[in-house]
């Protein structure tokens, strides 16, 4: 294998808020780190923004992303890494879109999974909230869950975040109806207790499950 020239030293990138310089991710972890960040993105991120997160130059990040995109394509993966409008993000490959849509819509009458209930709870207590924020709280990608919740009419778009321009989400009147509430103020006072990076309380999951299960008709 042809060796890559050593990457020239670059000034340590600083965070968005001008805080401490980002720790440089080791070369052997760079691709994995980029994949992990890309997995929770709500909107495409520029190579410069990703470079800040991993502590490498934008040029190095761009080269790794282009190589990664080629590998996904060569492997026939259902995931596609695209650069659109100067930003990078994972997408479902177009030829698999009908299958994804069928999976989401066919399950529209089934019971919500624990993952969906947890994500719905985060939206309910933190709304309006971005998809990336919910991903960060739960520690997993929530794209599929959000498609399910949107298809069921339980959440909807609520404008965009003024700082990141990411889409904000909120619960819908149908959510209130299914929960037997007239106003969000009637939600149990668990909001301040929601963890920032852990599973939600089981009692809340159970309450949502009971309220949102399909009618026995």
C-alpha cells in the first residue's frame, strides 16, 4: 500500500465558542471518529467544522471523507456519504429509499419501540429540539425513529435553530390527544430530571407506551 505523506502540522483547532483546542484524534481512529460524528448530524457539516471536532486539518478530513465515500459505494452499502452544498452527511442510498419508506409506513399502526418512546420523551420535555440534540442525549442515531414519529403524526417540524440552522421538532396536538392531555404543562414534572446522556426513566416509557398503543379495534 502506498504510504500517505505525513500530514503537515497545523494550529490546534478551537471549538465553535473559542474554547480549549480540540484534542487531536489519533490517525488510526480518524475515520471512525468522523463516522461517529456524521452519524448524529441533523444537517450537513463542512470539512472545516469536522476538522475542529477531530483536531486535523480540513484538507486531511476532506481526503478521508472522499475515500470513505468511495468505500461505501464500492461495497454496495445502503448508506451513502455525500457532499452537498459544501457539507457532508450520511444519506440512504436512493435505490433503497422505497424499502425504507415501506418499513416506516408499514409499522405506522404497530406499537412504538423503546427507542421511539425514549426519543419521543426527549422531544416532549426539551421541545423545540433538534434531531442532533436528541441523538446526543440518547447516544444513538435517531433518523429512523424520527421518520416513524413524524409518519405517525406525533412530532412535527417547528422552524430552525438560530445558531445551527438545524430543523427543530416539537410534539403535535395528536400527541396530546393520545396522552390524554390538553396542554404540555400537564406533562409529569420529569423534565428537569432527564439525563443528558443516559436512558430515560422506565415509568415514563411505560406511560407513553400505554397511551400511544393502537386501539384494540
